[in-house]
């Protein structure tokens, strides 16, 4: 119960901090539109005007989930980095809060923030392509994402641990983001990739998330598509274990804190 | 020390600083070298998803490779614009001004990193395209390509200085830079003009960036939309204009900083 109170407290503080940065929210909402319209425009040019709105929708949802994946994958890394730069981390460690609670709170805030931005983007996209009748499917996607993003939290913890060892979050997240973006089928079917990259894409959680979200919005989702997500929860378990091992190792090495 | 010698000393110091900072972050170079192939795949397929058949056209593969080359060039210099805001936020800029250095000279230390990024990232992109997609990389007019690269590098160095002065007081200038790095190249000639519909072709010539971006792609494909002499002449005039604009903005920024005690143009 105490941990839950701490988690709620940190989430509230993080959301307040995010509320002061409206520009970030606008960017997260604007970016998928900008990029998908850019590629759609190029697609129109390349096909002589035969690019379809459903292809644009495919990329719009893909870019939005990609933004979620990228910001979530790096949220723990940046949480520690910013904490170290501003001196906030010392206060967090001085408080009787488990580091895991602090990191999970940050990840949870990231999930809430990203789902909020997804609702805005998906609602506009659904109305534009399928019509307002399909808006109800957005609610289904919110429920789906709440479950499907759990493995990403595990992935997030793995990236956080890597950052602690490499010190700088940007090179680590830059590399992971590049791999995740290119093999997960966010903006094109992964069948266009070489075989080994297709396998890599299917092993990671993101291709299952983005395909599930698209299918729910288009009304073509089948419950059998949920089955990989049960296995993908393994990422959450592995993430928690690696985080704990990393925490113990680092505390032992540095003596006091992270 | 004469004024000229002092200027050369300050420039050399800024260049040395940029190279030292860059060499400290070797993990960055490693990360970039591994991530570029993946980003190349991502951008290629995001565009070509609409027309996968183009993956079998050598002409289009070569043209799109050079499109993404221009993206790397523009992106490398655009991110240098973030540097001034960071310097101001960290309180470094006041000390830079106290040393008698200028904002543009200070920017040079960061821009040298942009040049290195382009020098490493550009060839890596060409290699990846050749190895990953089987592209036969070719340049129709090598001499014009050389002129194009010099012109574009100079233009975007001055443009990033100008943008840096405009964005210096923003808390999150990266938002604008992130958006602009995509919009500027891909709406100004990075996408080969000949694949665009006729009405768009004439529209993009109104973008000033067209005259520094289009020559790179056109020198590779051999398909200049206008006579090369005209394109380079307009590009050269724009480069000079952007240099003058960056000087005016820098002076204005410095005057306001001395008068109001903070770095902002607004």
C-alpha cells in the first residue's frame, strides 16, 4: 500500500511537470501527422496520385505508436540522467522510496502521456479515413494499449540499466530506437525486410502492438492476436529481474547509490 | 596580438574545443555507425511503401539515396542550432562573450561536429544503400556535385547560426529543429523533382532551400530542373543573404543581451 502511495505521488508530480511542457505534447501529436503527410505526399508523387487514405492511416498509426515506443524506451534512461544533472536524484534516493518504484512511476507517467496523445491522433485519423462511427474503436485500443505496453515497460528497464553502465542515455537510446523503428513494421509491412530482420521484429513487442492497434481501429481485430502478448509479458519479468540485479551490482560497486 | 591573429586564435580554439568534445564521446560515433543503417532502411521503406516496385529501379534507388544524403546534411547542421540555447542555459555564453569571441565563432565549435557527421555519415549512407539495397551509386556531374556540397554546407552553417540566434531563449528548441529538419529537405528538392507531379514541381522552386538542396540530387541524377548556372547563382546569392542575416541577428542578440542581461531576441 505504501509503495502504491509513493507511486501515485511520483506519477502526480511527473504529470504536473509534463503539464508545464505543453510544447512536448503538441510535438508528440503533431509529429505523426507531419511525417505521415510527408510520406503520403511523396507516395502520391511516386504513384501518380494513387496512394490511398488507408495507406496514410496505416503510417499515421504506425508513427504514433513509434513515438510511444521511442519515448517509453528512453524514459527511464532520461529519468536517471536528468535526475543526476539537476540533483533531483539525490533527494529521491534520500527519500524512503525504492528505485524501482521511482522508475516504474516514470514509466507509468510515460504510458499515460502517450495514450493521451494516441487518443487525439487516432481519433482524428479514424474520423478522416473511416468516419465517426468507428470512433468507438479508439476505446478498444486504449484498453489494448494498457495491456500491450506492459512488455515495453520491461524493455524500458533494460534500456535504463544499459544507460547506467554507459553513462550517456543518448547513444544507447539512439541505437535502440533505430533498430526498433526499422524492424517493427511501424510504417511499412515487415515483409519488405530481409528475413533475419523480420524475425527480430517479431521477437520484439512493437510489431504486435502496432498491428493490433491498427486492426482494432479498422474493426478487423481477432482475439487470437492477443496470444503473443502473453509471451511478450516475459519482457516485463526479464526487465524487472535485470533491473534488480543491476541495482544490487551498482549499489555494491558505488557503495551508496546508483 | 593583432586583430587578425586574435581572430584566428579564437577560431582555432573553438575548432579544437569542438573536436575535443566530439572525441570524448566515442560511444556516440559507435552508436551512429550502427544506427545509420537501420535509419536508412526505415526512411527508404517508409517512402517506398507506396511504390515497392521502385526498389527494383536503379535510377530511383540512386536518386533516393542522394535524397537521404541531403537529409543527413541538413539534419547535421540543423541540430547545431540547439547548441546556442544549451550554452545560454548552462551559463557558458556569458563567458564566451567576455572572452571577446562572437556567437558565430562559438557556433563554429559545434558546426565542426556537423561537418564530421556529414563526412562520416554521408559515405556510410552510400555504402549502406549499395550493400543493403543493391544500389549502384552514381554521380552524373561530379564537378557540380562538389560545388553543390560546398554551397549547401556554407548555406546551412550560416542558416544554423541564424536559427540558433532565433531559438536561443526557447526551453525546448529541439521541437522546432526536429520538425524543420524533415520539412526543409523533403519540401525543397530532396525528393527528385522529376518524380513529382508538374504542379508541385513549379511550386517547390519558390522555396529558397530548393537552390541549395536540389543541386545535390540533380548533380547525382543528371536531371537539373533549371539551368545549373541559374541554380548556383541564386543559391550563391541566398547564401550571401543568409550570412548577412545571421550577422544582423547576432549583433541584435548581443545588443539586447548587454542591455537587458539575458539572451533573447524577443
